[in-house]
């Protein structure tokens, strides 16, 4: 299963930990997980909290049960596990990473968007109409920022460019 929501990336993994710590250890421990995240973290809107909860599920750091959300039994913040989950469980993450990996030079958000445009499902174009390009350019930007946080990519000295990190999980698992 793949998940679509991608929150704004924090500066580093500690930002993920801060949100994750606010997710209850037991489903049903709080009446409203989103409200709880708003009270306990820097998040400001219910929509942000919902996006984070879904994204934490994608990274296999949280689970949704009938009683509500809970932290994974043993949430691994180990980079290899997070890298794999990101690549496999977040919509378009793999495509964005593949575009970076095959780029001859560090790429801008717009260049990566152009490289993945053809891989974006047609229903997204139809659903978004004139908003398709700005919405998906922003999504690609967020995916690239998450790739940096998860050590799959790095920002170059020209901060608006990204390069694939050759020591990432795909290299370790391919061989």
C-alpha cells in the first residue's frame, strides 16, 4: 500500500522524533489523535496533524487501528528502514529518487518535476486541472526535502539543487 500525503519536512530526524513522541503508545489512549498532536507539537492545523499521521504510517512509524492511531511497537528511526519505507510506501518517492539518481548533475525541483511528469497518474491531471503543475511541483519539492532528511539525497551548495546520495538504501539492497 502506498500513501499520498507528504507533510512539510523538518530540518532533521529530530523533527520526526518530536512528532512521533506525541503519537500515543496505545491506540485509544487519547480521544482525538489530531487534537493531541496539535497540543503536543509545533503543528498548527488539524490538516497538518492528519497529514503527519498518515505519513508516519507510510514510514511504518505509526499504525492505525479501530481505536485510533498508535506509535509502532518498535518504531525504528534507523535510516535504512525509513529509507526503504519512504521509497516503497510514499506515492512518487521512488520516481523522484530515480530521477535524481539518473541526473547528470544536481537537479532543481523543476527539473525533477519535468523528469517525473510522465509518471504521474493521468487521474491526477484530470482531478487538478490547471492546478496540476503547481500542486505536483510542490509535492516533488516536499519529496526532495524528505529525501534529504532521510539521507537519500543532499542539497548542493546551490541550495535549490539536489543530488542523489550514492550510499543510500538502494545501493545496499541491490547488491
